[in-house]
């Protein structure tokens, strides 16, 4: 098989020395793809169950033996290395797999090479009848690669515009629009790049196409930021992301506004520093927070616009990322706003770096990921796993919106925004790993070590995290203030924002956080 390539991006193809290899066995193609992706030995029982899920085990093992033989007959050479229990591709055959080459290019920052190799979604148009486990595996892999592709395109748009290669930036932005036609962020990337390139007529044409899509699909008009871009008055648009190199990953971050106090907002298990600004309610909340000082946003490693690292960020890694970003923006004293799953990382950072932290606001958060005999405020592990599986199964759509934001769950714009943000920020497998890591989180031992002013906020009927978790957390942090809010939304920006904002502003006044930050604040700050 020297010189043989397995093309899995798009409909699968096998090419040898530039010519296609005709392998008529669909399960033979599936077997090659699965083993190539595994990059090692796979148990015979796993392969047999994957390809013949309804057959008796003796029959499936016999079928697997016949399939291995027929594939090798097609190539007229040894393709597999086998023993009594496992199968793997022979390393001597030098098989090249485009999906693996794509990921290698992503990992080393060769984004143009990566995008050139992405000719379509993983195994597009390919399925195995009666093999749901294989199709589910392919779906997870497809979404993971598609998410990385979108991440590459976003980086290229920024890099090409920074290098004044605006037509190239427009080309990459156009591919983003094709992937998510309802994203105004992506359409603004395209329009902005075309305007910078001097092609206003093309920019106007794409603006009209966007307006038409939004009107027909969602019944809305373009956002003010899009209108301002076309009018040449886009000074109030969301800031361009910047990057800082942390441990094993480049982290995407934004700063916005100015003031004596820095406010780091961490929204929960998934984020995307650009697309978070797309929804009007989220944008309104962030701008209200800017009344207190300079806003700092970032995506944790493995999520959003930050590098995908192949593993889930745990509490310690996220706390480390917080420090990396705060050093990059030259923060002196910061108010940490940690929502939901990001609360424990804020607690960890406040314990490790109390001199940098002016205060903590924890919203809809909890100190332990799942139930224990001495912690009844979270789901049992089996319940958590079932919820996680349901969320992952709904990936591609507005997964979990009825739980996270019930007040927005029937809004077509909110549903489209959330579905698009999820697809851009991660993948089913990636977010599954993030949620599995959170299930095992436990920072209860740190609560009594928190020495900075702390405000714990929780909505009374929060559908995602029980209010008892918030009460328990506040009761174990010395001097913490607990505020119970009306409503059932888990998202901080959904539902009534004013009571939440008033509680935060009152907390800042009570502890004189603005005054406390003044002696250490450099003379600044302008919007990045």
C-alpha cells in the first residue's frame, strides 16, 4: 500500500499513485477508516460489534475474518496485522489519511495548509445501514473536525486582514458564511474584509443576502453592529480577539471598555469570545458590566477560539489560563465573574492569587460536580451521565436550551444563535470530555480558604443547578453574601437582568472595589 491515501474529508476515497482504488465493500471502507483513525490495535470484538451489531458473536467474528481477507485481496498485499484478539493497519504500508494530516496542520499552526486539505466534512454522504454505533462515531468525528476547520478559518480571517491581504481574508470569511449562513459575526467578517479590500459593491451584495436570510429564516433584521459596519460607523463593534500563549495552547481573549477595575467574565462550560456578542441579551449584559470597568473575556483551552488540545481543561488548567490572560492584559486587580462550571476555577484562582483578586461573583455555580452522601445539591453520577448523553445527542441544534435558558427557548433567533455557537466552539466529543471532567470537580476544601469579598447569586428555580448548591457554597465562604433571585434561567443574560446587575453593582459599592483598585491601577485604559 505504499503511496496509498485514504481520503475521509468528503465522501471517502482510496487513491493509489494518483488513481482511485475501487473497494466495493462499504464495510471494508468503514473498517479501513476506523482503524486508520484509531492509529493502533482495536479489539476484534469492538470491530465486529461496530459492523454487525445485531448478529451473534461467533457469526460476527467469522464475518470480520472474511472482510479482512477480501480487503487484502483488493490491494493484493498485506494490509492488516492481526492476532487472536486485535486488528491494526500494518505500519509498513505507509497509509496517508487526510483527516489526520489536517489535524497535524492545525496543531502546528499551519492554518492555510489545513484549510486547503479540508475538501468536505468527514465521511460526507457515507453511512452504514443498521450500524448506529459506527454512524454515531462518524458524527462525533465529523463535528470535531468541522469545528477545527471553522477555528482555522476564523484565525486566517484575522491573520490575513492584519497582513492587509483583505481579498484572501474575504475568501476565508466566505467559507465561514457557507458553514453558518445565519451567523452575523461571520457575515460581518466577510463584509468587513470586502470593505477593507475596496469592493463595496460585493460587501453590499452580501449584506443584502444576509438581511434576506435573517428575514426569511428568523423574522429579524440585521444587528446594529452590522448596520454600523455598512454605514462606516462601526466603532462600537465587538473587539477583535487577541491571542496569548499559555501552557500547551494559545488562548483567545478580548478586552473592551476602560476603567479602574477589570471584570473577567467566564460564562460556563462553553464559550466563544466573538459569537457571545451575537445575541442581543448577552450583548446587553456584557455592556452593562462595562459600566463597572474594563471587560475581559477569554476562551479556555480546548474551547471557542482557543487552541484545541485534545483533552478537557480541568479546574487547575482553567485557573492557570485565567492567570495567563490577566497577565497578558496587564491586570492589577480583577473582579472574577464565574458562572456555572467556571465558578470552581475562579475559586481556585482566588485562593492561589488573592492579591490579584478584588472580589468574586459566582452565578448559578456549585462546588462539586455530582452528588455525594454529604453533598445532595447535584445530580447523581448516573443522572449526570444521562443528561450529558442527551446534550451530546442534540449537538448541531440548540442543545439544552430549554434547561439553560427557558425564557429564550422558543425564540428562533436565540435557538439559531445557541446552535451556531455550540458548533463553532466545540464538538460532541470535545464537549463531552469537558462535561466528564466537570462531573469529577470538587473544590469544597477550598471554600474556607477564600479570603476575598464574595457574592453568590442564584435563581430560585434554576433548571440546571439547584439553588441549594449556591446556598451551600456561600455558607462555607467566610463573609460571603448570598442573593436569591427570581426566575428559572441558568444563563445569567437570560430572563430579568436588572436584579442581577443591581446586586453586582451593590456588591462593588459595598466593598469599595473601585476605590480599592485605584492605587494599583496603571493610567489607562482604552478599548482594545
